[in-house]
C-alpha cells in the first residue's frame, strides 16, 4: 500500500485487515519449534517472539481483542500471554504467515531501512532491560517490551509505505539539519509518533508504552530508562562519534549511579 494514505485514520483502517509480517528468522525458528515437540516450550517460543517487534505487537493485540472478562490486570509479559492463550491458539490464530523479507524482496532500500529499524528496537530493548536489572526493577520484562515497541510504526511503514519512507530518508540525507518529525510531515502528512500512538490506543497495547509515547511521567524511573535507551540507540545508530553521545553517557550515569566512562564501556561492549 503505497498511495492514497494521507491520514492516520486511513492507516488505522488499513491495519484492521492487513497482515502484519514477521522477520524471516522468526518464521523459520517458529516452524522448527512447532515441528519438534521435544524442543517446543512456552519459554522457547517466548524467546523467539521477544526478538521480533512486530510479532510482539501481533500477540499483544490478539490478547487484548480476546481478553477474558475475568482478566483484570494488563498482560505485558510475553510468556504470561502465551500461557493464557495456549500454544495451540498461538500457532493457529496468532502466528503470521507473511514474512518481511519476502514482502520487500527486490527493494533493497526498504529492506535495509526495515532491518535497521528492527535492529534499533532490539538494541534499545536490551539496553533498557540491562539497566532495569541493574536498578533491581522487578518490571524489567515490561520495560524491555516498551522499549522494543518504541518504533513499531516505523517498521510497519517500511513494510507498507517503503517509497515514502525512502523519500524521508533521502530528504534527511540531503539536509542533515532537517528534523525527523518535519521530514515525516512533509512526506506522510503526519508524524510517525502520532500514527504509533493512534495504533497503540486502537489496539489497547500496554499502558507503559502509551504513557511513554505521550510523555507521561517522564521523570518516573521506568520512563527514564526507556527514554535514555531509545536516545542512546538513535544517537549511536551510525557509529560512536555522534556529538550527542557524551550527554547520553552523563544522563545514563546519573540513572545508574556510576561514572560516565563506565557507561561508555558498558554500552559499547
């Protein structure tokens, strides 16, 4: 879907029926697990899902749409979600059949952009979980998921609006001073962050993610962990010489109560 989608409402309607793809690696690993009853377990499937931002979204969305009336608390942990649904339901009703690399076959620019966005999501999630564990935060899994999903709309549009996403990238390469939000407005008529928030609300995704996206409780430690992990990942995406990184190290050092030079060593290893 590359044309005619000028409003966020158009995309909300589109994604009501569009299949959300998964990484080729994810599809392969789930197929192997499904065929091997000795290796198949909730924990093994959880590990696969938590390395794929879009499959994580698909699972949480399905769970919310099929929530039991007796379910009072929000479910964010993937392992808990699988236990509630059951493995058979997951493989029959949730596991997507569409693969990102197949969808973008022959489109090198889009495939590269999509994979880079996924890599940033994974790095942010790993940083966030590492820091949450360091701070002995018992909600480290929820923090991981919120960081993992911080850019899921970008990944989706690399899959379904690759021409526009490539145009945004070209604009920023031609004008390094052009901010991402402005480039997105010029090409898409809206910010990716606005689309993501609309999707997150429509799909009833975890409240922690929605609060982060709208900037609620930004001083709260869990929000700060996610924010700093996302910032570090964005600033180091093209190498470790970005001028914003020293400030990132100092802010992370305050969060973790360690020295900035130790932060640099820790995140670059």
